């Protein structure tokens, strides 16, 4: 691409980014392309749900009616099928030419189409045409191909209405990010924007009165936040109540307050001063590289909305339906205030136009067991609009048809029936048909997780993610704070084992109040045990807190994350021993927990035989181990689809770990997604693993499976799987065994 075309390319992309709507974006793009390449027509097609190609924008074609090219027909269809550009003249002379009546396309005698590809699938086609029977020059075709890679990203995010502009739209699917799993059917209760973004600049006549108004407003909202915290603490526990603390600390932050008072002192009215302060701090967060910190811009914007509503004398603009119908709470950026303003027994789903999986609203949705979808883009919904929230697949369906509602209702009923069936086995041991006992434990990280695990028959906590209580706070918890949290976990599972993982922060789990170091590849960088050994005061405090909380118990375990070298392990053991000596010298009643490592860094596998005398047990962290073995970030949308925990390399490596643990006489367990995948569980049981830890909601299913399976059948399946070179064949081979287990239980 020449320098001139690169400049034009950047101009097109930047110009589109400034458009106010999706329709304007695509129209600006086709107009600009037509101008740059000097063609008479530039058209953008998007594939719809029926695989047809719908014209969503055109410069040069008549568009007085729906312009749809049926799937795989015409030159546009040929581009989509071949996934390659076509550049030719006299297109109307070709056998596969498809003419749309009334388009005036017969005037144009050249055609160049390039595919728009997203994650390996063609989702659209970009076409340019000219009255002259002259093919595009190679550099022009290359320009279009380059532009198409950027357009594919834009096209994937556009609302589905653009594909069917003239028909009433049923089953309008919107893709987002799963914030919490599950399926919900209900009616939208839309939380309208507070309007702070529309506050106009104005001059204050009496500055002192504006300052007094700010102080009164701050006091009022602080009181409201304290009340909300009390409500959340009573219903969901102190850990989630700490999320409300984030708003309180922002409101009480001297920098935030100074920004507002300084603006007022220059003569600005209070609403404009609020807008300036919120915009300033929001942009600071948005500019941060770290995804967790970047997501915190929502907190400051939600606080700004709350302040503006209070200034106007209003509360959150969401009301409960009078008929008591199920509520799906919808908004651009929802806050804790929006949740506590509605009856929790009626709320069945949450949809956020913005937001991310790391949003505080996602934490609440998971704790409440409410399906949530985040980041679906701009929605134009009316109060009471029927919706389906599919948190399992990260989708929202607007205006679902009766048939689709019936289908989802059937799915929900089936899930509920299965859950009730599984619940019968809740208090029974997970014993295979040939008598092998498997210990099933729950993963946890919040107080709200503790009770569901016990209700679902968890035999202990197999993985307590200690970083989560750190992440929902705005400053480091003290040793006393940590003792209280760990003691509650331990006491909740009295006479049951508890495995507490030390802080696993860094990479995708930073702490918002600690310095962030930019890294080119954070997943391979400063995280887990590497971070805490470099900040050993954090690790010592945590060691001390766990040992104090464990006093009088002999079933508390410590897990070290991301250990990859003997030096790291030795250093951690030295700090643990040092912490124990400190506590004993202080006269504290303590207990030194059993110590183990998470086997998740591949280098640790080969070192296990050399660590046998340093460890009491090992736990396989299947999530990180799998992504490191496959060199795939499972959260990266570009390659996440390639991640499969049943990849043969993973199966062989886990078997190597298990055999090594058996040789070293080290107890071995597994936590992570594999522990709740029925096919993976069959393989793990065949390997000899007898302790699994998983999300509490998955416990009934896995217990059901184990009570219907024999170890001998699992061993035979493992032997078969070890001969296979792809995950698809392994899954297919499991069907016979799964079916056999179901028949056994039915019988």
C-alpha cells in the first residue's frame, strides 16, 4: 500500500469511529471508499441469520426496498463461498450473476468483491463496481482487502436490524459477554441514563451556595450508600458489601472532591462540575492497559449518575412491575443501587449494554445466581419488552417468538428437572458402581459461594481463591480482616477439609490499588507466586492470617499458585516457617497447614519427584496448565475456540502428573473446568484421581455420573482415549459410556 493509500485508509477508519450511529458508520465507510478508489458503487453486505447476504449500506445502488441476495447465490455468494476476492468485468455475462430488480445494477460493468472474515467465518462482503468495464488495479484490490480486515470487526458488532430493515424483527439476537451463566425469560425493566452526560455548561451566580449544595449532596449520597451496603451485607455477606465500599471511597476521595470544588470555584454550576470530574476520572481509568482497572471506569460513571439523580431529587429510574412478572434489569451501566431498588425475588436476568466480565455487576449476578450478559451494545428497548437472557452463550434475544420462548422454557424445565433429579443424591457419597470413593469439593472465593456448596453436598472447599476478597476492596485487607474471612470459610465447612490458595494476582487478576507494571505478555509474567515473593509482606501477612484462622483444626491446607522452580518453593517454605515462628513468639494459638502446590506451570511437572519431601500434596490447576501446554489464551476471542481441555497432549500430561504423584506417594487432586466436564471426569477417574474440586453448581451432575460409572469402564475409556490424536474423537468415544451410565441410573 502506498503512503497516500495508507493515509486514506487511516482517514476512513478514523472518520467512521466518529459517527454517531451504526447506520452512519457504514454509510460513511462506503461513501469514503467509493471516493478514494474512484468507483461508482461501493456496497457492504452482511450475512443474516438465514445465511443470506443483506445490503446494509451502499454508495451508488438504488435501495428503495429490501436488498437481499439469497445464500450462496450471485457473485457475492461466490465470494463468500470461496473466501477469496473476485475482480472481473462484465459481471452480467456470467452464469452465476444475480440481479436484484430495481437496483439499477445493470449500469455497472465491473465487479470487485472481497470477503469480510471473522474468526474463520465469512460474515459479509465488500463490493465496488464501476460503469467502466475495467477491473481494479492490484494495489486497489489490496487496499480493499486490507480495509476488509478492519470492517469485519465493525460488522461483527453491528445490530442485527441492519440486516432486515423493512420487516418487523422477531428473535433479534445480540451477542455479548457472559457475565453469569443460566437462562432467563422475562420483561425488560430499563434503567434509563441519569442524564449527567447531557448536563450543560452554565455559570453559577452564587459560588458559596453551589459549594454548600455539593457538601449536602455528598452527605446525602454517602448516607444512601451506607444504607445500600447494609442491605447487601444482610443478603449477600460482607465480601459483596465491600463492592459498595468502592463507591464510598470514590466519593470520599480528596482528588475527586477537589476536582468538583475547583470547578465550582471557577464559577461552574454543580451539575457541570460533576460532569467534568466524572469525565476526567473515567478517562483516566479507560486509558489504563489493565482490563480490571479499565473496567473500573464504570464505578466512577455509576457514582456520577447516582449523584446527578440525587441532585435532581430522584432515585434510580427503574420500577418493579405491578403484575409481579419476572424482571430482566437492562441498562447501559448498572450499579448496586439498581439491584437493591428492585425485589430480588422477581429479578431473573441482567443485561448491560456496556460492561465486561470483570464488572462488579457480574460479581453480583454470579453471587445471586442470576444469568447476565454484558457488553451487548446499544439497545433501544421499551419497558416490558420481552427478552431472553442466555448467560451460557452470552446472548440476548429481543422480541422472542412464541416458538422460541417455548423452546427456551422447555430447556429451563429440563435443566430444573435434571437438577431436582441430581438433588436426590446430594447427601450420598460419590461412590462408583464398583466401590471407589471420590471426594467432591467446591471452589469458592466469596461468602455467597459457601452456602450453595454445602447445599449441593460439597465435602469441603477444594480451592478457596483468596484473591477475590482482595479484588472487591479498594485497599489491602489487614491481617485481622483476613483472619475473619478465612475463619468464616473454615467454620462454614466444620470437620471438612479446606484448601486456601495464596494470592494469585497479576495478569488478568490485578489488585486495583497496587502499582501496575505494563508487560508485553502478562500471562507469562509477574503473577502468582512470583508476585507475592517479590512483595513478601503480602505473603507473610496471608500466611499468618491462615495459621491463626486454622487454630484448632488439622484439615486446613495451603496451596501455592504458579510455582515453576525449586527456588520459588524453597523461598515460600522459608517464609511460612518464619511466619510460624513469629506467631509462636507472640503467644498466638496457631496451626501450620499442610502445604501443596498448584501444578499449572509445565516446568513443575518434571520437578515433582525432586519435591516429594517438601510437599504434603499436589493439586492440578487444569485451566492454566491446559492453556500453557497449548499456548492458547482461553479468554482471547481470536484463539479461544481452539482451546479444548480434552486435547490429547493435556490428557497425556495429566496422566504423567498422576503417575508421578503415585510414585512419590503424594495425594493428588484436580480443580478447574475439567473437574466439571463429564467426559474429562471419566478420564480422570480412569487415571486414578480420587478428589475433584469444581463450581458448586456442577457438584450434583458429577456425583450423578460417578455413582453410575465403574472405575473399570473409566480405565477402559482412558486406554482408548490415549490412542487418539484429537479431542473430537475422544468426545465421540465417550458417548457410549455416558449412555451406559444414564441407562444404569434409569434402571
